[in-house]
C-alpha cells in the first residue's frame, strides 16, 4: 500500500479526494482517470498543476514523444507519483537532519 503521505500529497496538489487506503495500482488507475478528465475538460489546469508540482517538463515531453501510442495520462500519472515520492523523501531527509538541533538553534 502506498504511503498515506503520497495519497495526501496527490489529493492536495490535484484538489481531488482519492481514498486514503489504496494499493499502488488502484492509486495509479484513479490518478489516470483524474488526469484524463483534465486533459479533456481543463487542459490549462493540468498544465498549471504539473508546473506547480514541478514535474520535469523535458522528461514529460521526451516520454510523450518516445511512447507514442501509450496512454498520455498514464505517463503523466507516473511522473506525478515519481515527483511526489521525491518530495516526500526530501522532507524526510530534512526532518531527520533537524532532529539533532535544539529548539533554540532552529529558526
């Protein structure tokens, strides 16, 4: 089961309400459905969301060109999940680093 932090991050970034308890494939499938809705109904919102999440634009363009015929929403979903996992890991690393600092020394 994906970390709840991943599901919460995706819910927050996309302003959606995925269930808190999903396995990875369920999460990916629901995310693909949401991305397909955005592609069809509000492409500009999708673009701004990808920018806000900080999905690598070059990587996205490359993958879309390399995987012609594959579901674009699946490619986008994978990149969103990858980026959110990177952010979660970075936060964990910084919170561990802060553990040894006294409250007086933190800003």
